[in-house]
């Protein structure tokens, strides 16, 4: 069992961005197309986090693209994630914001935090 923990420690990223549910983030993802590699941005509201601080920790980001809701689940310690940039902090009172799925327009956004 100790061997598994050692392997997981090697896979963990040394520096991670501190963000919470309700924050608007930009996720910079490495995309490989053919022989080329590029960085793709995905900006949206973090609606859920899972897994705590371990290797399996992840988060779900939701955005509205051309009137359609798009959600993407990211593993926090994935080598495909270049960086996570916090655009703004949100003020929420829930651990998961799945109720945003039913909202349309400006109601699908959150109140900004006073930080």
C-alpha cells in the first residue's frame, strides 16, 4: 500500500491554483493535433469540485457557448492542464452549483465576491 502512495506523490503537481466553487476560471489545456501541440482555453464557472487534495481530485467548469451550455470535467493533476487562471471570485453558499443548468441568460451567472 505504501508503494501506491509513493507513485501518487510523484504524479501530483507541485503548484496548483487555489480556487473554489463559484469562481470564474480560465483553464489552459494542451491539445495535440497530429504532430502539433497547442494551448486551448476553456473559460467558465466552476460548478463542482471532487476528490479533495489527492491524485483523483477534479473540477467541473460550465460555460454558455452560442446559447448552449457546455460542461467539461478536468482532473486537477493532469499533465494536459498547463495552468488554471482565476478570472474572478464568486460568492456562493453551496458546494455544488448544478442549479445553474436550469438557468438561462444573466440568471446563469453569479454575484462577484467583494474580495
